[in-house]
C-alpha cells in the first residue's frame, strides 16, 4: 500500500509487530535519530459507513493528540492517505496484555494489581477530561516491556466519546418548547455514562486474576449478552482459591448491572485492595520516573498518583 511521502521521509517502516481488527502495527525507525516507534496503520474502509467513520476518526485523532498521561499511549506523528491513517506512537515492547492473559494464563495477584491500578489512573484521567473510552479490553492495554513489573498504556480510542456538554448547552440555547423531558433530566448520561468503563475494567480485572472471561458462550445455557444483562458470572474455585477476598470484592463491586449501583473509578481507587504502599510506590516510579530519580521522596511524602490529580496538589513534576 502506498505510504505518505512525509512518513517515508521521516521514518523507515519495517516489519509488522502487531495486527488488529482494523489494521496492523509496524516497527519504524526515525531516520534522523534511529529511535524506534510503532506505526499503527488504520484502513479507513474498515470503519462503519462513511458518516460515522470520519467522525470517529476525527474524534479519535483529536483525543490522541489532546491526552497527556503516563498510562495513555502518546502520539508522535500522524499522516493519512485517501485509504489509511498512519499513527506514529511510542514503542510498547511488551505488546498487548491480551497475549499475557490468553490461553488461561493467570497473572500473579501483585502483577494484576499493579496493572489494574495503572488502568484506573488512565481511565480516571480520561473521565476527568470528559472522555469515555468505551472499548477497554486486553487488546487495548499495551505493556512497556516483557517484565511483569512494567508500565502499561491504554490505547485505541476508536469507540471513545467526548462527553458533549457543549452540545447540550447549544441545545438549551434554542427554544426549549419542543425538547423532551429526558433531555433535561438525563442530559449527562446520554447513551453511555462513565460507568461503562468501570464495568469493562471489572471484566479486565477478572480476566487478569483468573485467566478466563466472566461472561463466555461456553458457560451455562444463556448467551453472553444474557449473562451480562443478568450480571451472572462464576468464580471457578480452582482458579480463585488463591486470590484475596479484597481482590474478589473489587471485581464484585465493578461487575454490578445497575450503573448507579456500580462502584465508580474514584471509589475503586480508594478500595482497600489498592491501599498497598509497595504497589503504589512501584506504580509511582514507573509512571513518574523523573521524580524518583532526582530525589526519592520519603514514603510519607509519596502522594499516590491518582490523589495528586484529585487534590490538584501541584508538584514540580513536569507533565
Ligand atoms: C490508536 C490505536 N487504535 N485506534 C483505532 N482506531 N484502532 O481501531 C492503536 C491501537 C493499537 C496500538 N498498538 C500498538 O501500538 C502496539 C501493538 C503492539 C504489539 C506488539 C509490539 C508493539 N510494540 O510497540 O512494540 C505493539 N504496539 C496502537 C494504537
């Protein structure tokens, strides 16, 4: 397929390192520095009908260029031809979390906790910026190295939505006479609320801890969608007997059918299972390496990454 001239000039594209439903990932070398990058090639025709496709792609590119968090993939460059998008991204040598949890492999609970905490921080950041991911799954969680203890990054904003408060404001500027009541009462939960990401993180945590999916066509005599709607999942004793009650409690509070009853991301960050100083210090070091390097903050001073965002506590830390 034809590559954009600008891309060819700046990067040398080599072998395929990943393949997704909507395109492939190629290893690229920046010619001037020889630094390695991953190039995600997205064929436009794989998107739904023309209308939604371009809107999705424009939204996604807008999101990719706007987000700035250690656990969200960073875009280095962006090119397009009439049939494909080329997104130049930082290299994530560990590949997709999917390959670590497929074929029944269970992660050690401490590793699952470290990854899950980073996912929570990433999604907490997205939600604070009015972005719902809506497609959190193992394929969209990338690992920075093949080591168990590593930085993870969330990617693929194809299904993401920016909470359109602005659209509602525009609507309310017009004459309200013809507006239906729910536009006023359910305005901020049009379609999907932020809680959909909390559910998906519950499924992700279940898979990381147990190695199998909570809702699966082979279980019972209900379809997967019926199992999900009923919130019926089974913790197979053989797989869950060595997992802590706090971890099980976290899963159970996220896999709640009623979004209003479901634990929120902020509540999950305060859950006892994550009040683990060793894990928090490791996550801190992975997410903000520059801080730890110059002067290791005394433990008492370590503000968990998410609380810093929460309290607006400004540190010298550069973003
Ligand atoms: C933005 C995006 N998807 N957007 C979209 N609309 N997809 O449908 C997107 C999706 C996936 C990725 N994946 C990677 O960057 C990625 C996958 C992979 C596998 C082995 C090894 C590496 N690597 O960087 O070494 C990998 N990087 C990067 C970006």
